[in-house]
């Protein structure tokens, strides 16, 4: 399934719900949104580097907002330029 930015306004297929910028963690960070029967999940990653994608943190969402602890984990894993 191709990844598309959810900001294009088109509905997503399957469990993939799109991705959005999440610069609170670091420049170029994206939050991938996934939803299925067992819950809602997030993957924070950064792909601004030429040949690598860094997965910073993955977690199940239990509230509307992203928790401070989840942001802190992703920031701690953010690669230095």
C-alpha cells in the first residue's frame, strides 16, 4: 500500500490513516497514523536523511493527545544531523 500524506484530503485505504508533520520532536519528524480493530497506533519517524529512515518510537494511542513521555522517547532517539 503506498504511503500518502493525509493532508491531500483523499480517504486512506485499510488501516493506514496517513501521516502528518510532528516537528515537536525534531525537524522532519512525521507521525504515521494507523487504526485497526485492536486500537489506534502511532509511529514517529524521520526520513530527512539521504539513505535511511529512523523509527523513533511506536506506541498505542489511548488519549486524543500525544503524551509527554512518548514525545520524550522520540526526542531521545532523534538522530543528530
